[in-house]
C-alpha cells in the first residue's frame, strides 16, 4: 500500500492590496507583500521573514540598535528562532559590536 500525503485544508485569503493567497493557518501575512518588503541589502536581508519582522516590530533596523539588546531579549521575540542567533552574532562581530550583557 502506498503512503499518501495528508491533505491540509487551506483557506483562501485576500490581502489589503488584493493579492489572493492560501494558508492553512490563521496567519494573515501575504507572501506577495512580504516578498516585496524584503530588503535587498543590510543585515535584515540575511534573515527569514519571521525573524526580520520580529526585529522590525521592535524598531531594530541596524546592528547598533541590535547591540542594545541582550541575546535573551532577542530570543523572546515571536518569530525569532535559535537558528537566527548565529547570523546575528556574525553581523554584530563584523560591525565590532556584541549583544548587551
């Protein structure tokens, strides 16, 4: 007997800009709008969408602003995962900065 992939019901959604997309979760984030917002350079361009949005929601847009937070503060943010921390350490190190102690 061949195994089949479990079907997940996806809901049709329309964002405020009129983009139609489908999601199985309650997440309202439009993938088309998010792709258009992703920076092409700077350290935020190195991060996945949820981590980038978490920092942006905290007003963190530069390595200097990031260095004013502790690593624990950053990990508490919704959307921030442990895989992002090595990237942030690298960004801070290349700017001769570190997380607040």
